[in-house]
C-alpha cells in the first residue's frame, strides 16, 4: 500500500469518508417511500415504479467489480472523488426526469456511481485499521451509513408529502459535491499488487472462501435490503401515507445506530459465529412478526430488528470479506458489495411481484424462512473457516 509511514495507527474511519458513505446511503434508501407517489405522478403501476429501485440496486451491484479493481489500481480517494461528481450529475438528472423511463435510467446511473462509495470506504478502513480494531471501526462507519438510512426513509416521505418527490433526489446530489471537496487532503491508498487488474480479479473470483462470502452476501442482500425496500409500500397498501410509512421504516436506521454501538463490547466477548447467529435471529423474528400483521407498529419492530441484523450479521460478513484475501482487498470487498446489492435487486423485484399481488404475508413469512437457513449456513461456514485458518 502507498501510505505515509509516520501516520499513527487508525482505529476509526476518517470523518470525510464517513460523510461520503452517509450520502451514498441516503441516496440509496430514500426511494422506498417514494415508489407509490412516483407511480401515481408518472401514470405507472407499482410494479413498474419498482424498477426505479431494483435497477438502481442492480447497477449498484454490477458495477462493484469494476470499482474494486480500479480502486486497487488507481487509489481509493481518487475513485471516490470522481464517482461522487458523476453521481451528483445523475442525481440532478433524476430530479429533472420528465417520465418514468428517463427516471429509471438516471437512477441506474446514480446507483452505478454511488456504488463505488461504500465498498471503497470499507476497503479504506480495511487498509488503515488493524484487524483487532477493524470490526468496531467498520461498525462506526456503518453507524454513519445508518444515519443516512434513517434520515432518508424518514425525511423522503415527508418531503414528498409536503413538497415534491423530485427534491429527494436533488438533496444527495448537492451533498455529494460537498463531500467531494471534503476528501481533499486525505491520504491516498492503493494496492501494490503488480500482477495487473485481470490477475487480481481472477485471484478473487477463483478463491473458494471469497466465493462463499460473496454468495452469503447475495442471499443477505435479497432477504434484508431487497425486502426492506418493500416495507413502506406494504404499509401504503394498507392506506398509510408516504410520510408515516417512511417514518416507520426509518426504525431500520435507528436500529443500526443503537446496535452498532454494542459491537465494540460484543465483539470482544462473543466469537464471530455467535455474533452472526445473534444477528440472523433478529431478522427471522422481525419478518415473522410482520408476517402475522402488517401495521405501523409491526413494521417499526421488524425494521428495527433488521437494523440489529445489519450491525451483527452483516458487519461480521463485512469484516470477513476484508481479511479473506488481503492482497486483493479492494476487489474482494467490491465483489462482496456487488453480490449484496445484486441480491437486493433480485429481492426487491421478486418481492415486489408478490406484494403487487397483495401477498404480503407470503412475502414476509418466506423471507423469514430464507433468513433462518442463511443464518445456519453462515455460522457453520465461519466455524469451518476458523478451523482451517487456525
């Protein structure tokens, strides 16, 4: 890595990195309370408007291997600055889109460019923070991301109700430009791997533990992020307005903020498999609750429990991804994120089809079952990895 030798060891992510991750998270999660309003305003069905979210996630996911290789080759900070500017342009295009097709295309470009921010920030933490401090540092970064999530889901519905849904896309575009300037002066880090971009990519995709962790991330993305996107529409299908629906699902961000503060304490006392089991169990319970009855209180409870899953299960998978192949860390983390958001695109699309048929109980109950299987497989896999590594 190219970094300043005299720098003291880091234990937290830089504030400018956390701010950029916050903006990316805000843009990603703001759309959920808007889907019904977009469909109404642009003369589309809910299924059609869901493409605004699902194609965003798909572009976010598919772009990851490219960003990972480029960050290893040309530097983390340089990549983040360039993609923040491009994402801002796509965000403004989203706010000005005259029709649904234009909006879908603009959001897909926004997803592709914002897709560089969070995985690159995670890689930056992996590069600069020692492994014994890494999970708490990643939890700190996730707290910033969670604040973006909570504000996005809470504020976007209110802004759309009181003003216009287009303003919601313009806000993170402006903030992205501000963050670009905030990254000035941050020390650059890039991989020293001299084997070339293709060799780095091949070393990642041919590594069985990398493939396993990426596969687990894909299922997690579908079951957690994909179905989370449909919680606000599930409430709106019961006659709840966009504002209250957004506030209820904002409990996800609040759940991440609260439980991420526990990571430093718990990671020192629980093995990673046990932390994974705790995190997976909370989502199983959350989806089971909302499968019984969809209402503001049950969505609030389920969303908060998903936040705990993100802190305990996802942060563990994320930490695993930063250490499984250190010589290609940027590429591995980006593959991990790509699978996560590729899964979320599939989850949003498949779940949206089930929701459009008013089968919300089927959606949430089946997702609880998927999460139960995922939790068991993840815990057993991590234990096997630790035995082999030890």
